């Protein structure tokens, strides 16, 4: 075996070890790893020091990696040995006790240091900072013996320290220089509510108070303020901020500003040296929260493992205060410095304050006090830049009030009973999820999905699961900013599609190679997505890969729970004839089909057909002129119609004729997810067109085209796209809409969430305002349809090449 | 219409009557599977992208889904019913799911696939 490369990690904290964990998952054997840590223990969750101080958790509860963890992975850990020098020329590091280690690659994760104010008396006994386990132990010792504590600094850390000491029985005074508490995260009204709540817990808070000196002989006994007041103190905690710990890097000649400067791959100016976490400065920003650090760790591990070309482009961060009983959340431009609109809900008596800042119909910041149950929803809207124009007036009332039928009231996750079901698809209750998060150390939505199955099927409970994560983990929860297509790649859906188009990638292996897929075979998530993207990008040219399709699309029938299939012939616009019905009845009898059912889309479903009989069933249906209804595919499925003006005494338009013409135009198109359409002949809307992906409603002057409806898990009514006069116009808009959806939505994204994500205004612009653009989309749709409209049943019923898919290979025994 | 290949026992491994020929390797799609109807139920015979062949009982340990109909990648298959991922080599569900699928010994000689159906399948 060849000699492994040597990776040295300086810093045994959350950033360094998270990177190592990510690295081991990608390339377990690439490096011999040596870790230096200044603290004499394994890696612990620094964020949970506040609950330890407050007595809500013990030290054992916050250990992330104990010493066995390092030993089991063959990692050499030098705990309690601080590195004092990096020799870049010889590629060695040296610790204070003389220990040396050579490296091929070096990872700096030295974190940050608490700021110590240069005050007289700052070096007295009883003056501590709040950064590590040793600090907490000093505070606990002081709390056991002393009575009075002064915390200098009314920011996040200072208040958590003050709360903890108060809970331990000390009389605590918070001395804060600014006009309001947590001014870096809160606006004035929220800060006032917070102050009131903390004072009600017995904390004394002095604002606009400057500390001048710490008094005492050997041990601190008082704090003197600039206005002359003296505050008695047995313990003084300085919590006035942190600064990146860069002394080592700077002494080694690495380029540093506020932190160690890194590029989008977390590489420093020395290509052998990387930096992650609080010591790193990326695009002028240093971070002091855990979520960005996890994102950095992922990217850095990718590059250390030589498996990818992911980039870190910065993080959108949010803050929660970990004080039991105080719900507080803040994110983004909470002060509205950039001139947006402020939506505010204020209930001083009830102790609730919500402010959401909206700029250009996008959420740009939020402050929540007293009720933060919708925090992750606002944060998601903000990160994803979702268009909230249509829900502005309900935005403040939370996710439960935006037409999310069936889930209203479920969002007060904190108040939910442990036995309350969260995921209806997989029968997972709140207690199981919370237990899994705490006992298995889960941090992300993906991990919760893998371990509990919650939110892994229809996805409608994703919001609740994310809230449970946030609730259980506090600030530890790291919601990824943009999600990669799947675990095989760091690229997003959009990046993959762009790469396919711009680089002329025309096969699956070529695409995976070009984008450096971690797994050359892909997985069950990415292969169908890539197959669709290639099919959409190169109509007629790309050769469909059956093995990368879900079974339903490979077999052109719907698999049922017992392994048999269902067959749904196309009934154009839901209009049929005695001859067609007779043919379907004959087939059902001849093949002894166990169940015949009418579908919601005005079709007939033949259920329980064994796979090997499918070609014969299709052949029989074909002979009566019936073709595949694509009821099994991510494809255009049905156009449902009402009887319309031909028969109905109220009908204003000929809905059946239009429905049939739409279905003839659109059948056979593969789409990111299933597409259902409907045409109603008058506004009474008997075809329920307003819960379809595209619905058309006849009015006196012509037709209304509606888009983005959904009758599934989340009921959503359509929104008006435009009004047109003629059937020809409806056809053009329909084709153009489908093509825009085909080209731009993510695979497995229905039209409703797609439109919510990009905004109806965008879809209107592309289809209604830009006439040339619409015509071009329509032309591309027609071009694609010319090659797509071939009955897959006929192809398979006749060609022996396909029988292998349907027949057993052999019978034995 | 092509008849399925049946009971093709040849001399190569056929010297040992336990090995039953089930058909040519070429009849199994790469990254795919075919079904063999056995005495104790259907058997899924998989072929990976590097031409390795595995035979498992065609029943997912979760809800009995036909594994032969799933998407094959690496040495694994995703069940078509609820997306459990089964390791073909181990005959077991991938973590965090738990469950085992009985396996059958397979050999490929001269492009022909043979199964050993004696006794109980390997656990």
C-alpha cells in the first residue's frame, strides 16, 4: 500500500471535526490524520455551553466525539497541546510542548478568542470570559461560593451567561454599552420585550453603561462604571464579543485581514493550507454561528477529498437565543437598513412581536419575539428568495394561514404532544423525531429523513420537521442554502441543467463524468432526474435510458402494492363512445382484470394486470384504437372537461372540443412531474379546472387561462395567467406554459411549488408580456412533441425487443 | 414473441447438477434485472454496471415489493414501492433501514448465468 498523505488539523472544535467527519465519509483512506487541540478533551458542542451553565444539560450531554471516536478512526489526537508554530517551508507544525507533525495538507480551525477589554483589573481572579468548558467550570465554582455576578455585554453570549448564572442562584447585573440589548440582532421593540422578560426573571439590566475599571486586590470585588456607580461583584464575565484566532496563521505569513482569508474552496493563500470556521474570512465576512461553519466544512472536505468542485459562496445566517422560555429569532436585514416594507405585528401585553421585512416582494429580514414557530418558514422564504407578493397580507400570521390546507394549527410544534403524528405517510410522531435527533446526533433534514422516514415521502411535513430540528438543536440547526441535486453531487438542479446545455452533454455517463459525479453509477434519485434533463434538452437526439426511469415509466403502467400493474387507456378530453367502452369491457373480461375503476381524471383504470400480460392487454386495446394514457408517468396525463355549450344549458363555451384539442396537442410530453389539465365551459367550473396544473374556464368573451393549481396533499387553487379570445390562443399559451415548466422546473417539482418559487409575475412576464418569447417556447414545444408523440404501448406490444422487460427470464424447479 | 429461455443446463457447471442455467447474461439489462420463477417464489437476478450478477428473493423486507423492478446503481437496488435501498452483495437493507433478503449463489460461465437453488437460500 502506498504511503497515505498526511493531514494535520489545528483545532479540535466543531468546525475542524465536522470537516474531518465529512472528509472520512468521502475518502476514508486518503489521509493519515493528526489533530491538535488546545483543550484537553474530545470535541464538544460549544453552542450548548449555555444550557450546561444554566443546569439544563450536563457536560456529558454535549460531547460530540469522545476519545474512542478518534482511536476507532485511526486519528492521532494531541489534546491539550497548543500549536505554536507552522513551518510552511518544511511543512511541519510544532506544539508548545515540542510535539511536531509533518503535513501534506493543513487545516486551520482555530476558532476565535473572546475579546478581553483592556480595563484596569482585567487580570484579577474572578474575571472570566465565556468561551470554553474551563470558563464554564470557573463560573460554576464562583456561582457555588459567591452571590453577585456582573456580566459585561448584553449580546447573545452575555445574556445566555447572565441567564445561566441567574438560574444558578446568583444576583446578576448585565452592563451593556448600547441603547438596547442584542442590538446586532434585534430592533428596538423586540429588545424592549426581551429586556422586560429578563428583568421578570430577576436579572438587572443597565443600558448605555460603560465599564471603567474592575476593582479588588487579588480577587475582583466590584465593577466601576464611567458615571461613578460601583456594582459589587464576586464574579465578572466579559462577554463583549469574539475575534478570529489568527495569530498562528499570521505568524506563519499567511494573508490575514480580520480572519484568515480564504477563497470559495476554503483555501488560504498557501494552496496546501485550508481554513474553516470562525477563524476564516470569506468574501470579507467572518462568521460566529454554527450553520455557516457546517456549510464550509462540507465544501472544504470535498476539496480535501479531491472529489468535487463545489464552492462555498457565503451563508445567510439567523440567530436564536438559547434562554429557556424566551422565544427569539432574527435573520437578515432585520433593521430594514435597505429600505423595504416592514410588516409588523405587536402585542405588548401578550409579549409577542413579529416583524418581517419585505423588499421587492422578497423577504429580506425578520425579527420574531414571543412566538418563533414560523421562524424556519420565514428563513426559508428569505434564503430561497421566494416571491411573497401573493401572500403578503397573510404573511405575518404564519405558514398555517397561507392556504396550506390540512396542516393549519400543526405548526405550534413546541406545544405538540409527543404522540402527535408529524408524518402521515410513514406514521412518524413528534417524540420519535425528537428522540432520533438527540440520541443519534442528527443535524440535518436529510439525516432525519434517513433515520425516521419522516418527510421522506410526500414532503408536506418538511416544514414541521425543520421546526423540530430548530427547536431541538437551537442554533445548531443548519439549513442548507441551496440543496444539491442528490448526495452524488454538490451541484444544484439548475447548475446541472445549465452545464448540460452549455457544454453539449448528451449522455448520462458524459454528464456524470463532466460534473465529476461522486458515484459513477449515480443513484435512484439523480438518474431519473438526469435522464429527464437530457431528454428535455435534446429532443429527438437523446436516447432515453430505461434503466434510469422509475418502474412505472419503464413498464408504461402503474405498479400496485401487490406487484401487479394498472392500465389506463387515453380517453381524449374524457369523451368516449360505446365502441371504446365495449372494447375496454372486452379486454377486461378476456384478461380477467380483477378490478375496473373510474379515475378522478375521467379515465377507466384496469387494475391488477400481471406484468407479463401487459403487452397483450395493450395490443388488444390498440386494436380498438386506444393508446397509452400516460397515467403512470411524470408526463401530461389528462384533460378533464365538462360537457360545455354543446349540451349544457348554462354552458358558454365548447369545453369538450377545446379539451380534446389540448390533449391531442400535449399528450406524450415528459414533464418534471405529472401534469393534469381541465377545461370548464363556464365559470360554474364543473371540470374543477381551478385545481389543475393548467385550467381553462370559458367566459362570454373567450377563455380564462389559470395555472399552478393542485388537488393533492396541499390543495392550491390556480392563479389567473391571462384571458384570451380563441381556442388557438389557448393552445399556444398551453404549449408555451408546458415548455417553460419543462425547461425550468426542478425534476419532481409540480407546477404549484414551481410557481410559488419563481413567482407568478415571472411566469406572466415570460408568457404574457413577452410575445416573441412565448412563441419561441411554443415552437420548441411543438418541435419536442413531433418526436415524443408515439404510442409507447404500440411500440412494446409489437416489437419483440421489448419482451425482455415483461417476461420472466426462466422458470425453474 | 420470444419464449423465455428455460432450464438450460450445460456441461460446464452442469457437471454439478445443483447449478441450473437460467439464460444468457446478455438477456439481463445492464443496471437492471430479470425475474426467474422459482419453486419458492420469484427470484430477481440483477446485473450491475460492472457486469456482476446477484440473485435475491424478489421480495423487499419492508412490504414485499418486487426488487427486480427497482433502479439498480452500484451494487444496490432501490425498491420500487417505498424506496428502501438493498445491498445486493450483502442481501440486506442499507442503513438506517434494517432487514435481510435471502440470496442465491450465482455463477456466470461462457456468458450463461447459473443459479444454485439447493436447500434454503443463504440468509
